[in-house]
């Protein structure tokens, strides 16, 4: 049975952290106790990394709310989420802040960065998931989000293509990730598409220095490229660096590849946030958490996959363990489908 683990052990910059359920999110966000004192007077803005960027707000956030937020079950993100440290989802609603959502069919582009020789299966499994996720009950949850004109996100996803970046550099930062996307578009390997989300998928031995494995498992954001608003995301393969942090099942997973199965749940997380909060100014709560952040590491009812692993959804012909997503209806709730 896969569930919340009481402790997480993460190796970060040669330092060993043992993260308890109560303290994991605080460490994941890198907040000190002194910073928590300042947190009380601020609302959080979404930044795509699963923790909010604080800004002054007219009404204070109570200490109880701040504490609840800091024991959330997600970690980071324009970062996705970190390993499941547990903790209750705070009762704060998700609210609209005036920005756009993605309308019509969302095109997904995959950029394979690094040497994927040790995980060839990923290059079949991930495109298959992306091809099939549109039209599912799971992705339909995103249709509960709309723009200021009342137009809703569409339950339609198209796998629009891929590119390979075989660079031998094993360490990236956020600016490097942006450059990988820019180079793929400028070179003509992928089209420039305002209706697309570009995923930079890094091989198991590639590090992302802004917090992969310690603060997040993936993230999303956007940039302007020659006047076009480009949405993009980072998702790393955790199998070598942080299986315990970014894989729900580290030994047996529904598709026999724990690293890739972990990546798929993160991709689903980031894709949902990219369509409902593409420019980081649309849908998020007072803690800066976007829709998928509010349900990170929650899977709902599970069943035994064909190989004995745990799964919770069928997408196409495959079984997957994908985190739940936040339904923006009534008071809001986490669900596996709608």
C-alpha cells in the first residue's frame, strides 16, 4: 500500500536532511523560523514552484493558517512538488486573480535533455500518456477553471512533437532550462506556439540547481519569445537522485519504470497548472498554491495494477498512479476525475 511516509531522507549539497511530516514543507520551501514571523502579514503569489512569492497584503494571514500551509503535502514549484511529507490541505479556497487560462486544445511538446540511454522506456511511456490524457475524467477537472469572460479550459490535449538536446552538461539552472526551450524553437526543431506547453525532461544524471529533489520534482512558468507568450515546464527523472522524494512507488510501479511513472504524475501536475494558471496570475490560493499543489501526493482510492503495483486511473490502455487535482466547485475538493 502506498501512502504518506512519516520521514523523508534527502541528500542536498552533501548535507543529509531527515524531514518529518510536520517540518518537511518548511524545509522544502527553504524558510527559516525568522522568515515565518514575516509570513504572517503576507499573502502569497503563485510562482509555479508550489510555494508562494510573498507580497504585502491588506489583511493579515493568521499564524494558524501559515502553519497549516507550511505543513502542506506539496513542496515546491513554477515548481511542481517535492516528496510526500504529509500534512493536511489547508481549507483556503482557490481564487481567480484576473489572468488568462489556456483555451482550446493544448499542444504539448517534449524536449528530451541529456543521455536517455538508461531509460529508453520513458520515451515511449511519456508520449503515450500525453497523447491519451486529453478527454479523460482526470483532465476534465481543469474545465472547472475559467477566464474573466467565463470561458473555460477545454478537456483537450494534443501531443504535438518532440526534440532532443544531447548536451553533455549535467547541471542546469532555471535560465539554462529556459535556454533549452528557446533553442528548440529558434532552431526550428519545434514550432513557436502560444497554445503549447513545452516540457524539458532531463535524464536521470542531470541536476537542476534551483532545487530539484530538495524543493521540487518539477515546475512551470512562462516567457515572452519574440512577442509570443511561451509556456514551459521542467520535470526531472528522479530515479538516480531522489527516488524517495519524487516517486510514489520506488520499487514496483504500474508500468515497470518507477522513475518514469513518477515523472508522469509530475507532468500531469504541471500540465494542469499550466492550463489553469499559465502566466502565474490566474488561479491560486492565498498561500500561492495552484490547483494541483492543493492535492499534491494525494491519490484517492487505488487498485492493484496488473503487475501488483498500486494505480488509481486508467489512461489509454495503461494504468497509472497520478495525483488528484483540485475541483473548483462548491468549496473545492481533491478528486481523480470529474
